[in-house]
């Protein structure tokens, strides 16, 4: 039973706490002009209140004062006024504290209940301070000691706190803040700096008086001054030091909570305060919403200066145009402003008046205007020696209400003060609720103070204040989805890499897993994961770019902190892994075995051809020619990278697509230079740059594939035609037992001929007077993928081994030795005859069949049939051999170029520079590939490198 009772009580307390929080965190929006003729404006709670009986509203509407014909019994500001009616035919004295008779010169006016105006100066006291027995008479003050504003008054405008005082003269040591004390205490007059404390003349002169008048008389002005003094000490209080301003404030708050303004939120409830959802305004991008912050302004001496909007740079020390300053409060605009200000300017109280602000967010609830109390988090706040507000746990924060921008009054023991404290940084945090319906949690301010000394200011020191507005959203769901997507797709990528490694090992003739297989698996995994990471990172960037800019009711803000760091890490990993894939691609291509099979046979003995060459020889120049053509197309690409870079930079920089990447609701390409332009988002720049780069690349690929290659020039197919006319076949072993074959055997039986014969052969082919070019009779298919038997590979390596050994031994050998050249010529002849015989099915134990790949083999890019004993030539689409060239890897290269461009822009935040560097790196990669391919071509085809140009 007891447990049930406790649960019920706990539930009721929680409900009540939520109701109390919702009721106290916002107040009706009222200003002095909102009050009627019987109400005054209470500056402590910012609302209209009725004046007490026998009183009326003051001219400034901030106090109540006695009606005509009534004198003051007490008057401590606001509604803390008591009045008593004057006897018949008596008027209230000029100071309001007595009733006086009117003399013949100032006859009583029953209509106004006042004495008639005096032609000179109305006097109610003698020079010695005694009351004129006749009443109010007209005299001229002859002693300036008592002449104040052209009238004679009693000796002090304040109640003396020394009952033993019988004269108007108060000892200097007993004077504090305009009051006369019987004895004075020594208050804690220190104000904190970031590097220690400094004595404050202003605190020493005003703290005790403000505390006394607030505690004893509940004087609203005194209570306001005491609150300001607490704010000046950065809210520091010490339970053992009762003379601190904030200790005095808390003492009065505990006993007279309605007498002082709210400064502190409940300690330990920072997280609850910041999670309140009672402010249910829906913010949108269309139409554009604004953060309608209002401040209640107070002077340092406790005077209420009114409620003002924060527009026109009220909270910004930096100056700018009104439009740019006010852009800070356009909802969804990530605002950042910093500048350099001469420190000496801070001592100018006209430019930087000493004011205190209570921050509110104005909104509409149930048709009525309300003001939500905006919490402040001051980093300089110290509790028990610890700066609790610098931590990340909101539950530990001590949130407060009031702050100042510049303290150029109280930070020193002299006037002007030795130091000025100023707001070094203000950051406004706006957080979207988890509902995703455009509502927000209470915004709060992060404030940090700093100081500058007068000595340094006179030496030309400058300060650099900052003002930022940041928007947050809960990222728990995003991070969970991000981790699931990354983990799932990465697993699939690794599995695919394992599959590619298995295909590679099969094509390389590996019987068991060895170091080479593991190494290739690592590179395949790098390529797969690079694609995965790009898809995720670019997909997130593009999603946030599109939906952030295009949302009406707010549900999405920019990533931040850990979520953004994880995204950046994935972006960087995508680039690093893609770079490894490119290195692997170049190594594979530059180590492939390539051989040019020359089908030309010597002509009959004893004959001389029209080209005047002796019978029995075959020209090597056709082989050199084909080798040079192959060398040229090694780095040919479908995408022209010069045009690619130019077009991308043109659209991003010249047209202005990069302007879309700003962290604000404005998605316009062209923006007014007079408007504030928010900082660029790394994520948005990645999204827009990657999109433009890929779109331009895809458009180029489409144009090249479907228009340029069809109607202008197809260099890859032209190379195949050139091989046929040259009577040269290309035999490429990309792996030990897998490769590509271009059947270039001439249908005319020879190609080493003169121009006339060449034209005749071409004419016969055009008129179908000869056979077809295909490897299989009566077909045109000239290109194949090859699954080769192991014996062929062993025979090839057996023939090439002496050449390799001879070349290795010839390094550094004296000139004139031709042993290596002889071995090379011999090996060339042997391999040429061997491969020719293999293609002609002339070898008993080495043969092959020609067939089409099954659909599954084509989809999975593998071979299911065993070719260890008998090779298989697979018909292809006419250019499968371009996998050995850049041409057949355009997708990989284009994606690398796009990521490279974006990663450089991430570092430099400059699309032009990114374009230039990307172009340079693309050229360097092409040079490396061309150089490595050329060396490999000379080594594997046995063509002297000097003939490769």
C-alpha cells in the first residue's frame, strides 16, 4: 500500500512540476503602454499591476504615487506606497511627505487640492531645516546647501538609517549609495576577471545600500541594483561569505521572493529546463520565420529602460548594415560574425552604455502574445572552484537570466576603471524537437566574457568578439541509421571483395590462398568499401542539401559534433580507399602480359616484292606501329578531363551553384551582395560539387558513347580494324590464366605490301570478295575474353625466363654486348610461332573452344567452366579488352576524380583551386600510367622501348 501511495505522490509531483514549469517559464507580453489608467508596470515581473488605494499612476507608468491631497506614509517604488489624506484645506508638500497650509500668496485651490503656484520659490522649511509654521510661503533660497533643482528641500531625499542623527550632515564614512548608516560593513567588492579578481569602486559604494533598502524597504530600484551587482560578479556566491552580492541576493530571494527579479534557474535542472516544450510555435522556411527575441533593459542604477527587440545589432558588438545584422534572427540561418574592435572604444559609455538584459523569446500561444524566459549559460560561472558550465552535461549547468554586454563602470577601483569586461562570444543555440513538426525546445545563450586592461588598450590592443547562431536537432536516430547503413553495406562490400579475390585467384591459377591472394583481397576490399563509403557520404550530403533547403515546416537541421565528424571520417575514408583502388588498377594494367602476334609469312624464295625487300623476310615495322597505337590508347578516356574541370568550375563558380551550399534557408543561385551570406557547409558543398561533377561526367559519357563514337571517331574499334589491316593480333594476359584476345589476322593473308596492293585489298573487302575477319569462319567477332590452360602459361613463362634473366644480368653490362638482344629476338620468334599455333589449333595438347558466356557468368563477371586443360575463348561485345586500359575503367576513374575534387575543396574551400589541383593530379596519374605501360609494353612484347614514341 505504501509503495502504491509513493507512486501516486511521485506522479502528482511530476505532473505538478511540469505544470509549474510551463506556467512560470513564459509570461504575457506586456509593455508600459499596455497598462490602463489604474495600473502601473512592474519592472520586476514585466506585467501591469493595479495601484493601491488613494494612489495614481506616475507619468512613466513604472510607479504609483499619491493622489493630489494625499501625503506619503511610505514610498519604496512600484506599488509599495502608502498614502494618507491631508486635513481640510491643506495641500501636500512639495516633497510629498507632509500636509501644509497655504498662505495668502499661495492660496489653497479646492479644485486641484494644491496650493496656487508661487511667483518665486515655494518654501516649506527654514534655512536650518525647520518647518515654516505658517505653511508654504514664497521665498528665495539663500543657502545653496539646501537648494536642489531650484527648490528648497529637506536635508536628504532618503530616510536616514541612523536614528541618532539629528542634523542634515552625515559623516562621510557613514555614507553609502546615498544613504546615511549608523555604521557600515565592509562588503566583498571584488568582481571576477578571467585571470583573477579586481576591487570594484562601484560595488564598494553601492552594494550595502542596495542590499539594505531592498531587504528593509523592498525598494524596487534597490532590489534591481542588487541584482545587477550579482550579475556583475558573474553569479558567484559563497555560502561562507555573506558579504558577496549574490549571497545577499539569495538571502532576500529566500525570504522575499517577490521583491527581486529572477536571476537563477533551479540548480541541477538544466536538462529539464532546456527540454520544455510549452513553447509550441511552428517555425517554417516558407514563409520564412524569425526568432523574435526581446530584451528587458535595465540601467546599472536599476532603472527600467523598456522592452526592446534585439534587432539592429543590440547584442552584437560588431557593426554592419541592419539587413546583415538582423539576418542572425532569420530562422534556420547559421549565423557567424566576428570583427576587430579597438579596445579603447570600450571605455566610451556613449557608444557602449552599461546596460543589463533579461532575454525573452516572443511567441503567440492561444492567440495571445507571450514571452518565454530564455536561459543563459555563462561559461565564466564558477561554483566551488569549478567551471560547471563548461561541461557537456546540461544537468550540471547553472542557467541564469540576466547578462551585460560591456562593463565599463565596475571593473576597477578608480574611475575610469582599470579594466573593461566584455562579451567575448555569444552563441545562440536553437534545437528542434524530436516531433519534427517545426517546434523547438527553449533556445539558450552560451556567453563567455573576457577583459582588457586600460594599459593595453592605450597601447593599441584590439578585441575580436564573436556572435553566432547555431541550430541543432537530435541525432540519435540519424546516427543509428548511419551506423546500420555503414555496417550493412560495408559487410556486403567486404563479401563482394572476397568474391572478387576468389575470381582473381581462379584467373591467376592459384590453387590455395597465398600472400598475393590476400593482398589482392585487401585492394578489392578498398575499392568496394570506397564505393560504399561514397554512396553513404554523398547520399547523406545530397539528402541534407535538398531537404534542408526545400523544407517548409522544419524537421531537419545540419549535422554537428560527433555525427558530422563520423560523416567526415567516412568521406575521407572513401577518398583514401578509392586512391588505393586506383593504385591497384595501375599496377594491374602495368604488369599485364601483352604480346603482338604477327601473322605475316615470308614470300616465296627467289622473289623480290614491289617494295624491293628481299624474299624471306617480314617487316617489324607493322608490329612497332601497332605497339605505338596500343601505347597511345592506354590512357584514352571517354571523359575529356579538361572540359570536365572547366565545365564543373564554370557551373559552380561562375554560374554560382556554390551559393546554394550556404547554411541558411536561401537556396538561390544568385544572391544579393547586400544580404548576409551564411558560412558554407562542407556537407552542402560536397553535395552540390559531387552532383555537378558526376552529372557533367555522365553527360560526357553519354555524348561520347552514343554520338561521338558512332558518328565521329571510335578509337578502340579503330584499333581493332588497324590490327586486321596490319595482320597483327593482340594477346593480353591480364592474369596468369585469363586475358583478352584481338584477332587481327588479315583476311587477305598478308599486310606487308605496297600502297597499291593495300587499296586493292580494302576494295575487295568492301565488295565482300573475301572472307570475314572473325576468328571463327564466317563470323565478324574479333575480340574475346580468354580462360587459358595452365600449360600455355607455363610454356610462355618458360620461353620468357631466359630473356628476363639475360636482361637482369645485362644491367650495367658494357656496351656492345648483344647477348640480351639475341635472346630477345629468339624469344620473340618462339612465342610468335607458339601463340600462332595455339590460335590455329595446331598444338595437340593445347587447344581451346569458342563459346558465349552464360547470362550468370556475364552478370557475375566470372567463368564457371574449367579451362585448366582446354582453353575457352568467350565472345564479347567488341571491346572487353579495354579493361586493360583506362578506357574500360571510366566509372572508377570518374568517381575518383569527383571525390578528389571534393576532398580538395573540403581542405581549401575553393572550387577554382580544387579544379586546378584535380587537373594536375589527373595528368600526373595519366603520366604514371603511360610511363609504366610503356615500360611494360617494351618488356612483355619484346619491342625495343626506343621505338615507342
